[in-house]
């Protein structure tokens, strides 16, 4: 399968009469987007704002992020299963608006006890890649009487509609550049370079803690194979709205998957990209073991991998999925590396264990950082979204000390982080 | 060129030049300026610091009295108004190492000044004090004296000028504290790089070494529950509505005990779940789903067990530090023993 991404850079994001892209500037038509929200009976009064890198602004209750993409050639359409169409995706040509993200913010109803903010200035902004992007913020409020789940569904539907509308502004225009992603079948297993596969763990576990694959909730998903290009067309979308950022993968990151991109980058140079196994992290030990056995089998015997990169979506109990996958893969003769983040007190005053599970075979671990680092965030001039309600971590417009896991985009569990936790 | 740092140096009787083992009971005393070994240290720190006083203690005296000397040590040090305290080096001497660690931890915690000492990594004092002070690594014996003094002065200079201090550069024993740094390579890049090294059987260094977890052996099961008192404990976060005891939704640090007052089930009007690790909708519709009071009352009526404990114990885990879990478990167990329970049913999520 071969996919060309047409790159349309967004150096400037501002308002315009209609949504259009021109010479590196994206103009967003407020009314066109407002009409999307108005058409959804589950939504109350919603807002749209712009936040640019370096601006003195804080975005509150961020639940997801999207990159605007639209398919111009090839099978299917972006966000299959959620935006009409169930055709498989991953080939042809897709337009991408690069340098921006559309963020979904909610009223505080869903996150209730958690905090998820994005600062565009200060220490917190240095810990997340989203502060370097031009942000179009969609602030959602629910109609009264609507359940949390219905509200979450409305957010997802409207965010995707808005994202696609914005992406369509690139149609008919020539891109600034093209990136090609091509991966054939793992035909003959050459012995020249090692074959590396990625085991892509997702974690759907309940309302507002779900991930969608071609529009289907992945609860109960048994391991299967996907082509890495499929996620570039939005085949996997998050609805993990109730979780703090470290326990989930956002939609933008699924589309710009760091491990997939790194394996593609080195493909043919010092490794061969064998492919991707996707699986859901289930709730019981038996189910975890079954999934891990199957994932390892697919990686070894269907993809022909010599080694695998393992990363999770989820919280502490998914550290068990990391370990059991490691053991099963090593048991099939494949070498493993695990991506994990730590969650320990900074001064080691508690006898914390960095991960909730352990295995003697887990001898190669790369850490995304310690998500309990205390980060001082400054007073900001502007707040986008609603103040946090019942959250145990209180932050609004003023200065505050937060655990780093409150920052949207910090400690990406699939390797997008540029942080590293060291022991001193 | 600011003014020079004021340093207090702690030495034992031997390195202060006051005698050997026979002088090990020397009481704490202070001298102006550098003394004994301190003269060599002074030469090294000369450009940025001055040893304004030397605190001397006999190894036996300090090691035996230990924390009883806290106030005296503090008094003797603070009178010199130091910016920094250096102790030792102690190499592999257990008593001297303990004394150095003690003096450093007192100065550090009470006076809030940086402190540096130096020991052989296997010195028994290391585990006691590595978090409270910086312990530079030394050789086992005084053969490594020059190197030890040099490393001490380098680290001390960095600390006094608020420069960075890390275990690799400054050769000190890791304190177990964590810090996030920005790496030139993304996590994904580092993961693939590490994996390729592993595949090629080249040496690599994991970024995280995992500890092994101890296993708790359960006590033998009861032959029968008939006539026994059964307690109900839950980690599911079900608490009275409004969460009166402020049970945290993640990284739990406490538990609470709630009287059941003869209730036969937990109603959603009176109870809710505050757990942060799962989607609480179903449990909030019927809290018995996580804390099965209704089922237990039926079994109690049937005589499967003697009596249900009058209260239930509630907490949330969700990344609860192991220390907290030990403390909470112990507290609940003591309570249950006091109140005549024989067994406990724990529901967790």
C-alpha cells in the first residue's frame, strides 16, 4: 500500500469570512463551524477560539486533538466508520494541514475529577508538542438533561465534522510538499536487516474511556494486523475523554504515530518495517494473556518480525499488558523494547514502584518521563474553556503547582515525548 | 567575584590529628579554620571557599549517641554561619560514615544548606543517608584520598553556585530522586535505537530498571465460615455520597470505615464511587455491584457465615503507593482483630 501525504503548512491561523487555506495561512470561518454545533441537539452553547504558540493563554479541559486531513485520491475517506464510509483506507493521496491542531475542550462535566490543560507559555508548554502548533479550540457545552456519554458522542461527532470541514479548504490546491509512505508485503525474509514490528495496544474499557477502530469500539478486539498507513487516514480515533493524558492516545497522535514514523524513517536503512499488530488491552489476567499470545503469534508468524516495539494505551493495570506481551514475544524468539512512563514521587519519599508490574525479561525500557513531576504554571492573561470543577488539582487562570500528568500532550505513551526521566 | 563561601568541615578524631582509636570517644568540639586533613581540602576550595570552622567528633562518641546529638551538632555548626557543610571523606568506615551522614542530614534539614560527604558505595551508612545528602563515591581505603577530596570540592562548588548536579558528572551515589530532562531524541527514536542494539547483541542501557516485587503468602484458608464474623473491604471507591472523608480518586492515601447500620443493600441515593481508574457509571447506578452488601446479607441469612461485620472499609487504589497500602492494610487488620472478625472479603477494581 502506498500513501502520499500532501503537506499544506499552516504558519498562520486566523479568522476569515469563509474557511480557506492560502500560502501557508489558514482562515477559519466562524459561522460555518458554529453551524455544525448548532445542528447537534445534544449540544448547548459552544465556542470557537484560536490560540497561537507563545500566546499567554491556557486551554482548559482538553479531551482530544485532531489534525485536519482529507482524502483526494484512493479508497475510502479520512476517519472511516465515523465520517461516513466503511471502505478501508491507507492508500492514494491525502491532504494534510501541517502545523496546526484542532482541540476539543469540554465543559468540565466529563473530566470532573481530572485535569487536562494546555498552556501556550511557561514550563508546561515546554513539555508538550501541542504548544508549538496553531490551535483551533472547539469548546463544547452540553444541553441540560443530556448524559455524559451522549455529550461525549456529540463532541466526537462534531469535532470530526469540524476537522473535515477545515481540511476541505485544501481541495483543488497544490501542496507545498509530499511525503510518501509505502510498505509492501513482508515477502521474503531477508537476513540483511532485522524485521521490526510494532505492537499497538489500545485500551477501550468503558464509556468515555474508549478508542474506535473504523468506527467500532475496540472493547473485546482480538489482536489483528493493520497496515501502518491506515492510521494516517484516521482509522483509529480516541474517545478517551475521561482520562488524563498519560493514560490515553489522542487522535492527532494516532494519525502522526511516533513509532510508526520512526520505523518508516529507518526502513531500508538499518531495519525493515515488518508491520503493525493492533490489540485492545482487556481487563482480566486471562484475557490479557490470551491477547498477548495472539499478538506475539501474529508478529512472529504473520509479519515475520525479529523484534518488536511494545507500547500501551492505558493506566497502571496496562503495565501488566506491557509485561505479558514482552514475555510472550520473547518466548516466540523476538527481542522486545518497551515504552513506558513512570509515575513516582519526585523526591522518592514513598517507596514507589515506577511501573505497576514487572518481568525479568523486560530489560529494555525507554521512559517517557515521570508524570508526577510538580510543574509550576504561571498566571495567564486568557483562559479558553471552563474552569475546572471538582478536580482534585485546582488550576484556573492563576498560578498553580500541578502534577505533570495534567498537561495535555506531555508523556505520550507511544513515544511522541522528548522528555526522559533520570534518577539523580 | 562575589564573597567566598563559608564552609564548615566535619572530621573524626583521626583525620583531625587528635589521635587514633584511643581517642574515639572524643566529645564534639569545634576549631576555627581548617584542621588536619581539612588543610588539604582548603587548598582545593581556596578559589571559591574558606573552611571557617572544623567540627570534630570521636567516631564512638557520635555513633553511639546518634540523634541525641542533634541539637548540639546544630549549635556548633550554626554559630559559624556556614553556606555549606563538608564531612569526611569516610571511605568504608562504618562509624565515621554514620557520623558524617548524621551531621550532613542535620545541617541540611535544619539549616537548609547544601551538604557533601564521601563514602565507599558499600558503606552501611549509604542507605541511611543517600537521600539527605550528596555522597561522593570513594575507594574503599584512603588510597583514593586525593581523588575523593577533588570530587568533593567539584560537587561542593557546583552546589554552592546552584549549578547542576548529576550522579554521572559528579560521581555521587544516586539519591533516588527523579527529574525529567529534555532529550535531543524522542522516546520513539530512543526505543527503536535501543531495540536495534539489543537485536545486534550490542551493549545497551535500559532507561528504567525494574525492581522485583515481593510476594505475600496468604494465610491458610478457614475450614468453614459458619459462626465466623466476615468483614467487607473494598478498593472500588464506594463511599457515602459527598465523600465526607475526602477519599482521593487516584493514588490513595487513606481509608475510611462506614457503619452499615443494619442496611441490606447500598443504595445509589446514599452512596457513590469516587474511583478514578474505571468508568463508574454502572457502580453509581447500583453500588452493590462493587460492594456486594445485598448478596452478603442473603448469605448471612442462609447461615453460610456467622455474622457480617457492622462496618465496611472503603478506599481507592489506582496507583496507591505501596507504603500507603501497607499502612492501610495493617490498620484495617488491627481493627478487624480488635473487633473479632475472622475473615475479610476484599473487592477491588
